[in-house]
C-alpha cells in the first residue's frame, strides 16, 4: 500500500481505459501515454496493462508497506521500505508515470481503474492522504535492464480530417508550416496557438464521433487535439488527425513547448 | 453515402439515406469483429478498427450495408418503456412557448414513439428522435447548473433523460426513477442507439 503525501498536478490512476463503449457516451480514457506506462510496468515486473499512477508532476508518495516502484524519470526498479518516500517532480515531459509492483488495485469501474476526468467515471483524482492499495506480487521478476528513454521525435504526422473541406484550401500546409505552441493541456485535449485556422464553411456542425488525435477547430480558430478523456462526440469540425503513434509527441509537450506537424 | 477520413484506423460515414442509428444497427453484423467502436451521431457513423490494415476491408463492407431491411423498425428490438412523472419545472414554459396547455404538452410527449439516435454529452445520455413537431422548442436561454438525475427533457427536436445530475440546458418536463446509467450493471446503459422508446405516465 502507498499513501499520497502530496498529490501534485493532476494525479490519477490509469490503465488501458474503457474501449468499446463510445456508442453509449463513455469516453475511452486510459493513460495519455500508454507505451510509457507499459514500460514502467515492465521494469517492475507487472503485466503491461497494470494500473499505474499518472501525474503532471509534484507527486509525493510514502510506502505504507514495502513496495517496488519505477517511474519514467528514473527507469530502474526501486525498493521503498515502509515509511520511505518518493517524489515525481514536474519537468521534462508533460505526463509522468509511476508503476508499483503488483499494480494499483483500486476498484474497477466498467472494467477499468482509469479516472475519466470528463465523465467522472472511475476513482476520483488522488488527494493528499489517500491510501492506494497495491496488488499481489506478479509472476515476473523486476526487469534488470534499464528501459531506454524514448527520444521524442520532433514532428507529429497528420492526415486529413473529415471536415477539411470546411477550411481554406491551404490549411493542411498551414498546419505543417506553423510552429505551434501548446497553450493549454489536459487529459481531455491539447490546445495549440500559432495561426487562426480560417473556415470557409460557416454554420454549425451536428455533433459527430471523435477519436484520440483528432484536431478540432472551434470558432476562435485555435486547434485542439483530442486526448484520452475526449468526449465521444463533438460539434467542432475536425480538420486533421494526428497519426496514432505520434499523438504522444503532442500530448507530452508541456505548456509553452513547440509542436510541429508533418 | 460518403466515407470521410479519420486517421489510419477510423472513418466517418456521412450522407446516409437513413438514420445513422438504423444504419449502424444494420451494419454491426456485417462489418466484422475488427470494429472496436461503431458510434452513430446526429448525421454520421464513426467506425474505428483495431488494426489499420483492416480498414479498407471494413470500408468495403460498409459500402455494401443495406439498411432498408431495417426500415420497418421491428428488427430494432422491443420498445423500451420509461415510467415518468410529468411534473417537471418547465412544463408551463413549454406550454407558453408552443401555445398548448400543460396537459396537451404531457399528452403529446407521452403519445409519441421515440428512437435512440445516438448518445453523447455524458455516459448514457441518449438523444431520442420522434418528438412531435408541436413540441420542438429551442434550448433554454439560461442553462441550469444542476439538473436532477432522471430528469426527462426536451430541446432542439429531441427528447432525453439526464442519467446523472449535471448541468443542462434542456426543458425539464418530468422525472423518472429509472437508473439510466449504472456502471456496475451489464450493459451499463439502458438505452442504446436504435432502440424504440416510449414514456409511460406514472
């Protein structure tokens, strides 16, 4: 068991989320960077889908009982004796992961332990004093090898979205040519500033299905890329979609950082 | 129909000749197990596959879907009945806006047969088509910050039941005790796209 000493910024429990329920309005949710979460799980010998802690930083935990942990910042398995503390600071990538050997075993909701910050499903975000249960020893030993920190590629690939024709003809080029600044970021979406994307078709769009990586453009012209807790449907036109494997390039860029599309 | 791009493992089907919920009901058995999400919305259906390599085959199958066999409606399942107390705070407003009496508003709403067109806004929030034209009113000019769970509402040509207490801008005409969405239940949502629905005065 671990205890939250300081909850930091946006700390939640995450696993693979709730796929397959979008038709009844349930967001997919799950870790913003599932590969990074899986890596941390592997290091401590967990199955890749074990629930982990996801935090934007500033998380401080104390081991109530002895535990073995690994975070993306220091990707080696670390033993914490009862009473020992560990901090996951802010900095570097936007979202950090802390895996605990045995997995976080809060009660699942709809088959997942993920906190959905949009719909409120799942456990509430972690708060100071929370005691978080940890599961039994898994079969695999903690991994001896240090997982390489993936270099973040500079550019995210994009393809046309379903409503590209609602925008001026050169809009994909504008998306690729502009250095975008992350202005706000959350588990729901990443908002970008740089150039106002100009619409040639006005009026309202009836709500339609969305996917992670879809770039919506509200009337103010600032693109927003959908992330883990994105709503299942939305009424802003989707101009482009980020390649699945590159969504985390955008998602892991902190506020003020630059994102480029190709 | 048109098939619009939505990344390498999804497409958005648009310009359907039938309701997206009806199309999706006709498509679900024909598109194959590689489809992990089939999401009807107001005028479109989103199809998401597990493997980008399968998307082309799914698109071909989508183009071959024939929804006309479901046009009769009987294959969409039995009518789901929702018991309602028609004592909502906005009945009088709706009456005034439509020129009907309060009783007429209630009778008209209860007499209709609805269909779940799509879900969105919140888990289990189902947009129901079939609202009589005489009851088509815009959303409230000032939304409520909190709508009681189970509120039966109308706006913009749809009817709906708020599954949980949430902000809401629709006109509240009644309330049901039914739990529309329960994550511990299987399936969690009582209403899913395509289902016929009636409201029964309690």
